[in-house]
C-alpha cells in the first residue's frame, strides 16, 4: 500500500507540472484531470491505511490535506471545462 500511496501522491505534482507547461487549454485540462484522478487515488490509499490502523489519528491532517487538494483540482477542472465550453 505504501508504494501505491507514494506513486499516486507524487504523480499529482508531476501532472500539475506538466499542466503548467501544457501546449493548449485542452492539454492543460487533460493533465489536470489526470492529477485529479491521482489525488482521488491517493485519498483512497490514505483512507485505507487509516482504516487498517497503519496510520493513526495523528495522520488525519494528511487526509485533510489530500481532501483539500482534491477540492482545488476539482475546481480547476470545472472552471477550465466551463471556459472551454465542455461539459
């Protein structure tokens, strides 16, 4: 599980770095969508680690941060879709 968490967690930043260097707005949206999917997966792994007691309540801030990142990315994706007239 830790390897999966590391992989998905670090992928968020890598995909956002690619989004910043996107060749078009559609490319930006694509990369940001991938980052959002990775953030969602990261949230899943953290939740699983908490529920199986590999993480304790002291790690709740990690989950809170991940939830906040998901909200930010969802807003970016939604706004970008609106600006591109994509549903």
